[in-house]
DNA sequence: TCTGGGGTCCTAGGACCC
DNA sequence: TCTGGGGTCCTAGGACCC
C-alpha cells in the first residue's frame, strides 16, 4: 500500500476572504496590504491579470489602483483566521488525518482512498464540499510525497484544464509535469538556490529530480537531498497532525514614522514584550531567553545605517510580563544610540519550556507568589469585551498604532459587524 | 513622504574539553 | 621547515516557507 498525500490550498486566500462578504466586488480586482498598509500580500485573480506583483509597495501602484478601480483592503487577520478554521474543520470532517500547514493550506492523508473511488473524484468532492460549506475556492494536488503534492497543486492552479484538481500519482505524468516546470516552483527551492542550481545546469524540476542526490547534498545540504528523493516519489516528510510546540516567539514592527526618541522606543518595546508574553502564556510556555533588536530602514540607502541586538538569559524561566519588560528595557539601554532614525524594532523570546516544569533557582528567595494570578487576570481582562489593561511602561494608547485605512469589518467574529440584508 | 511579520531548519566556525 | 586529534556545545547567519 503506497502513501498518498493531498495538498489542499485556498485560492488567493486573503483576497477571497474579503470577496466572500462583498458580493458587489465579486469580479473586481482586489489587493490586500500588509501591516501598516505597506505592500501587497494578496491579489485576486483579476489583480494578478493586471500584472500586480506580490510584495510591491502600495505607494508604487497608486496610479494603477486609481486607473483600474482596484479595491484595496488592509489585512484583517481576525477574519482570515476564522475563515481558515472553517476550511480546516471541513477538511477534518472529510478525512481523518489532516496537517494544517499554514493559514491557507493543509496536507491530507489520502492513503487507501483509491480503493473506494478514483483519487481525482475524491479531490473534486473535497473542493466542492469546501466551497459549499465555506464559500472558499480551493485547489487539490495529490501525489506520493508532500513535495510532489505541492507541485500537483501548483499545476492544478495554473492549468484550467485540471478544473482545480490533479492526481499526480502516475510516474509518467509526474515526469511530464516536471519537465515543463521551472525548478524554482519546487517546494524548498528559493531564489538563491535557483541561481546556484542554474550554474550546475539544473533549470527544470525534472533536472533536479534526475540529479545525483549525494553530490547535491555536498553542494547544498541534506534538505536538497530530501527534495530530490521526494521528487522521485520517495516520501521523506511525514504528515504532522500535531502542531509541534513553538521554539520562539517574535514580535516586531516597522514604524509608521521614524523613531528618534528613546522614551517612545521604550514604550514600543514594552508593548512588543506585552504582546509576546501574552502569546507565550497562551501557548502555556515560559521562556529562558529574551532578545531585543532595533534598526534603521534598509530602504533608505545612502543614509546612516545602524542595527543592533542584545539578549539575556533568565536564571528561572518566566512568563511574567513585568520580569520580561524589566529585562528588555535594560537591553534597550545597551543598544540604544542617540541621534539614530529608527525604523523597526522587535523582541524575541526563546528557550521555551512548559509552564509546569520550571526549574527553580537554588538561590532565588523570591516566591512564585501572585505572578501567575496577576498574569491570568490580565489576560482575562484583555480577552474580554470589557476593556483593556496594560502596563505604564507601554505608555498611553498610542502614538504608533498601525495604519489600517482599508480595514473590512469583523464579519464573522462580532455580532455588530454582521452584514445586513435589506 | 510611503517598502510586512512570524516562523523553521541547517551549517560553519569558534570555544572549550580531554 | 615542522605545532594532534577528536569530540561537544553554542551562536550567528543564511536559506527557505507562508
């Protein structure tokens, strides 16, 4: 019995989420912008057809937006996360083993499905059911390895003749597709590797599949060796149903405008710590290490550039915002330089461990005290609808709120934002 | 004027040990 | 002239992903 993976991937996910609640823009070009309305992170098929590229800064396409009446949205992650859950739950109802790989895609174990019905039929069933239950359009690629399933999904999206579903379990079919697919479309092959592979005469996915795995491992890494095996239908990457515990928690932002005032920076860093600590407690973890970094804008060439980071370790792992804030602010003292025009800052929590098994410090006379209770209370207030509580070091709300000029309503998570039918 | 954020994994190289 | 060998652990940085 041979393994079959399906990759189910939503089409233009963020743009589709926005369209779902706006039938009036069903056929319009839509783009979704990153935090701070900075650059394009999602495009509807109409926007792609206009030639708008992924990742372009919003200000560079201002004229196009106007000329073609493109509909612009700020990212609405509350909406996208909720739609994602609905899609994933639908998949879980259709198949017992599902790995939620990202907000808009999942691997599904379809081993033995072909005893019941042709794989492609099952693929269309998945696609139709998701569309019926959630309104979301997905494509389905099926193959004996995750890397090939990814490739099958790519083809299902690219070639209309597939009608969004491709069974790539057949070896001849795999080779045919790989021969016409550029190597950079292979999962795990990015820009840098594409250039280096080209120097070795490897430009198509098939070139890579037929390359010598041991030799390429020497040139690159063990990841490349696995990719080659996967392209040849040998599955090296398992389905992972349980989300592995996080290894790091990062909170960082580019600022709407440059920061030169240390006091403001202290408030920003305090705010990032507060959010990171919240995530940490939500994961039921404590951290043993915190890093703070600040930097100028990489995009301002010819101006003074500065980038620095500092970190410290805790004798006892902690999830207490007060402890983390104190540490982060003294780290900021170390790396702060007056007169620099800062564009971005962030904090990173690492060396995460279970809350239950914190190693006590032999010399620590400080009792674990009310910290747990206080943090729990804080989290309860901030997840309730009653209001928000925060630390004085974060300052007043807030000189640095994100720019989100085109935010859609919380259609699915707030009663007041329900669309009204007249 | 205006250019995202949050992750993972792998490797090389230095520090240190016996 | 010529300066061991083998191992572990840690960190920084690079590559990738969505």
